[in-house]
């Protein structure tokens, strides 16, 4: 197989998997970020411990402000 054939095959494969598509924008969780964070911590807490005993409310507000996707939240905890 010559060099031209290999590059043609590779370029075709990239087009087939959507290499040239534009993904839609993701705005993040927006106003629901704090509610999602509260829910996530509640799911992780042992014996329904109050969230304010686990982490300061100001820290929760900062996390909700800085993290935008559910994956970022999950990776942080």
C-alpha cells in the first residue's frame, strides 16, 4: 500500500466518525448547579449527615459557581 492510499483511508475514517461536525454548545447546569451539588453530596453522605457539617455553605456556593458540568462535579468528589 502506498503513502497516498494510507492517508486517504485515514481521512475517510475521520469523516465517518464525525470529525467535521460541530457539537451543539452546552451551557452547563446554570441555576441548577447548587441544587445538583446538594443532591450529589446528599447521595454521598453517610447516615444523612447535614451538609453544613460536611462542608461550609460558602464553599458549596463557590463550587456551584466554578463547576459547570455534572462530570466536573462527580470528579471533584
